[in-house]
C-alpha cells in the first residue's frame, strides 16, 4: 500500500513539474494594404498618414505591398476609356514612408491624367 501511494505521488509530482509555462508573444505582420475604388474622385479620400501607422509593428525587413486600384462600372468604361487600373508599390517595412510618397506621387499624376481624359 505504501509503495502504491508512493508511485501515485511520484507520478503526480513528475507530471505537474513537467508542464512548463511559456510566455511567447505572437508576431503579426501586415504585408498588404489594398484599396479599390469605383470612382476617380474617391482617391482624394485616402488617409496617407494612416498607412505607416498600420504597418509600424512589422519587422523592418518584412516585405509590404501597397495596392491601389480602380474598377469602373460598365456604363463608365466608354466615357473614361479604361476598364481596370491597378498600382502596386512594394518594399521593406523600414521604407514604408518612401513607399507611401512614391504611391501618392504616382497616383496623383495618374488621376490627373485620367480626369483630363474623362473631361
């Protein structure tokens, strides 16, 4: 009886000490920021300052993509002269501010050309 009790206590102590609590943090990376619009004027509503804030918790070497696209309705295609437009800027998280500047510059010029063609 003593040996059985000893074995039970031994098993309980071994199993309870073998369970180790680990404190690990989960890493979350946002790798793509994509916006799709149906009207040329919607590009004016982009909050450019928000994009670096969203991607600030990524590791510096994480590859991120900024995607901006416009998809026109079928009745607008003939007026504007295009069906689909997409801009993708890609780089490392540590370069996110320059990626945003590049995307903003390209989109501003492209949208002004498309507006001229539309009018």
